């Protein structure tokens, strides 16, 4: 099972989409392994988006991400990183496909509701940045045998 770090950005919280977005992930079959509400400290936002440090949108992005509360999730599942990114949709709200979170709920290219890790390396780094080890919960949903085919050597 893979884990990914999801942030429901300040616009998602302010616009009341927290439940709606979490519901989409739950309905898909991705499992919650961590969840908390916080205001991201500036230094944490800077570290999180350090790969974009040289980009013109970086200062505004850090301001946006620290401008109000966010909800941070750890989601778990086979290929959770890619599955979550597909549910999120393309980066720009103006271009994201209908049916995706960004495609359905926003028009902005900057205020695009949600962050999701884009690789296993990023996920590990980002999960470590936002969650202490004890804050992530190891559990198995009782419904698991109906989410995956568990009759073989690995979940299918
Ligand atoms: N962003 C922006 N302007 C841009 C590109 C990105 O404001 O031209 C913001 C946007 O909020 C995006 C974040 O920077 O989600 C990180 O960009 P990235 O390319 O990593 O997109 P993502 O991985 O979030 O789809
Ligand atoms: Mg990214």
C-alpha cells in the first residue's frame, strides 16, 4: 500500500468543500491514514513548495497557503499517489476536466483547492513534513476484502 499527502487548501476550507472532497476519496476506496486541521506555518509552506522556489508564482503561493486553515490528509491505497492525482485533475482550474475535483469546483489557476504528492519520494518527504510518525494511523477497514481482490499474492 502506498501513502500520499493531500492538502485541502485554504480556498477549499473557506468555500466549504472539505466534506465533499474527502467524500470523493472515500467513495473511490482510498483509505484515510491521517487527518488534521491547521494553519500552515510560513516556513513549512516554504519547505513544502521549495521545488518551485524560483518560479514567479512562489511568493503568492506561500502567501495563499498560509492565509487560512487547511485540512491535511494522509491517504492510503494501491497506487494512491496516481489515483489521488487523477481525482484532483489538472493543475489549472480553468483547464481541469469536468468530473475532477479541480474541474468541478474551481476556475482559478492559483486557487485550485487541493494539493497531492506527485511521486513516492515527494510523498515520503511531505508526509514527514506535515505528520509526526505517531499521528498516522495503521488500521485495516473491515470492508477491505470488497475494495480489493485479496485472494492472490497481492491486492488487485
Ligand atoms: N501555481 C500557480 N501558478 C502557476 C502554477 C502553479 O499559482 O502558474 C500554484 C498552484 O496552486 C499549484 C501549485 O502552485 O497547485 C504547485 O504547482 P504544481 O505545478 O506543482 O501543480 P500541482 O502539483 O499542484 O498540480
Ligand atoms: Mg506539484
